[in-house]
C-alpha cells in the first residue's frame, strides 16, 4: 500500500467514524426525546427567562452592583411576580373557564341551538341541516373551552412543578460567559473565529428578538385590557375577568396571524354567554377594539420593538404552529414561532459566516518561509 | 517535582492565573488596569493553542479581535495569491496583533501563522463591547489605551510617510 492510499484510507476511516457518531447522536436524541421532553422544555423556558433578564442584570452591574447580587435582586422581583400571578391570576382563570364550560354545556347552548334551528327552518326549510349545524357548533364550543381549560391547568401545574426553572435561570445568567467559553474552547482552530462570531451575532439577534416579542406581547396585552375595560364601562360590564382576557390576547399575539384571532375569541365567547341586552353592539365593539389594537401594534409598536430579521411567511407560521402543537401541546404552539425565529436567525448567520470566512487551517505557504521569515513593520 | 496525588491543584491554577495577569499587564491596552480589573478581563479572554504552520487569522476574513502571544512565535504576512507572501513581522511572547479589529469588522489586512507550536490569548470585540456596557469604568480605560496605541501607530506611519516623501522629492530634484 503506497503512502497516498494509506492516507486516503485513514481519512476515509476518520470520516466514516465521524458520520457514525453523528448518526448515533441523532438516533439517541430521537429515542431519548420523549423522556427528556419535560427537562428540555424546562431548559428552554429557563433559557428564555435568562435572555429576558440578562439586560436587567447587566444594567444593575453597570451601576456597580456585583453580578451575583444583581441576579439575586432581579430573580427575587421576578419570582415575587410569578408567585403573585400564580396566587391571583391562574386559579381565577381556571375557575372562569370551568364555570363557562358548565354554562356552555347547559342553558346558553340550548338557547342558541333553538334559535339556530328556528333560523334554518324558517329560511331553508331544513330541520335536519339545522340540527347538524347546531350539534357541530355545540361540539366545537365545548371542545374549545375544554382545551382552553386544559391549557391553563397544564400551564399551572407545569409551572408550579417547576421550582427548578428559577435555579436553572440563575446559573444560566451567572455562568453564561463561562458556558460559552467552555463550548467554544472545544471548536477546532479552523472554525474558531467563525463559530465565535456566529455565536455572538446569533446571541445578540435572538436576545433582541425575544425581548422585542415580550415587550410587544405586554403592550398588546395592556392595550387589549384597556379596550375591554372601556367596553365594560360603556355597556354595563358584559366581559368579566377582562384583565386576564386582555393579557391572554397579549400572550396569543406571540403567534403571528393566528394569535390576534385567538386572542379575540375568549372575549367574544364571554360576552355571548353573558348575553347582555345590546349583545350585537358589544360584539361589534369587541371586534373593532381588537382590530384597533392590531392596527396600533402593526403600525407603531412592532416596527419599533420587534426585530425584522425574523419575518416569516404566513404559511411557515401555520406549519410550525401545527408541528409545535403536535410536539408539546399548547406550550409548543406558543413557542413554535419564536423557536423557528431563532433557528432562522442562526441559519442566516451560519450562511453569512461560511460566505465571509475562508476556512484554511494550514498555511498555504512553503516550509522554507517559516524557517527564514523576513523581518518587517508590525501589522 | 510536585506529587501528582498530593499536589494542590488550586495553588497551581492560581499561579497560572497570576502568570496570565502578568502577561496581560504587559500588553499596552491593559497596562493601566489594576489586578482586580485584569482579573475581570481574564474572565472574558479565550486561550487557544496552535500547531506549527497553523493559520491563526486569515487575510480578508472579518476582523473579530486581537491576539496576544503567550508562548511560541507568530508570523504576520500578507498573501498575494498562489501561496506568495510577504512577511511583515515576527512576533514573540508578549506581543499582540489584530487590535484594530476591536473597533470594527473590517477584513483582516494580513494573515498570522504559528511559526512553532504556540499558545495565544484572544480578546474579542463582542466581549469588549459587553465589558464596556457592564463595567464602563474599566471598559473606558481599555478603550482609551487602545486609542493611544492606535494614535501612536498613526504617528509613526505619518513619520514614515513624510520620510519616504522627502526621499522621493530629494531623488526627484537630485
């Protein structure tokens, strides 16, 4: 075997070994995913929290508070807010949804069914069609509210069981630089600057994206709450728990195109169930208010706070929301778009890096140039 | 020789850190920093090892930051296609290169190769910007020293340019 063939064989062996390891890694991830799903979701939430809180910690650090203390102060404030929301908001929402489900299953649906049947009989002279339509509507309504109830119960128990998330968040903020250095120290020299540059750019853009989305959701939530409050004042309180519904609309806004519609539905349902004297006007005002909030969000808020680099086609949004729902239910649907945004930004940066960097590990120069380097001015 | 079982690794680590701090102190942009500030810088630098002939930075690649030679020697050279190069400098322990990349992402003006197996410390722009935000007092000290270093280099370049122009005009008139 000549030297060239030997080198070729050894190179081939090395490559096949690497390919085998990669396939083994992917297979392990697929096999372990169902078991590790909960841990993974915990880490993702902790990481999102760390991205959100880091700017506050950095700000306190710039005011000469030590990093450890800065993290502690921010974490205590956030934990207090989370505890407050658990004790006040979540049980309230679960109670509301359960009450609504019971109500929907009883009188109101029957009333609506009778009205719809009468409408169909009068206009189309087809009682069978009317019954089918009302049965379907009934099913959709109950399913929707059940799933909404389940969503909040899941979120509640999921978050309540996650005492560990704040701990992970603390260490992610405290040691983020150390983790980054540890990861980057394993990268071969050939890809070192490329990886470091991509890592920093992705970190920067993803941070801005997540912070932007959160601020946007918060503003939409506040605007929707104010809108619902004004409708309540004008029409003798047809929408209870307007604060939760407004904030829910803000949360739903994380999902583009789908979110704004989903955000309006609970308010409409509650108004219908309460059946105020001027229901038609209330419903119109709710729709108008949500359209107005969206208009303000799209023209004023989003352009200022949400990063443009993660704009997605509506079709992409729908597909990833469905996939997210299949993988991790309601939480998956909520996080599908932000996670896709992160993947998109990462891919964009990787492509940028591969275009800009010439990946040479060994100098193309001749051996003798290293033995007799010419002297010169410092670069 | 230190006993591998009973030798205290904490002290060994401390000594290694002290060496790094002493080396960082020698670099002009860190020379005004006290020990505590140097320790802060040490937390954000990257240590790398390069084998002989390995490329550290490549001419034309986006600039990311500066390197300090800890051990070994590095050659700075410009490349003009097909492996032709002209060496600009030969750097040894304590020397640094690529400091202009701390200011922007302009393409590297020269390549750097390891002339022998060497250890370097990398200090990069994103970490520097982060430091400037988190520790403004420390960041400004580094920034000011960097400005002084670049200003000094500009002054030397100006002097060289004037000398060359004088030479040219003398040859022209002569």
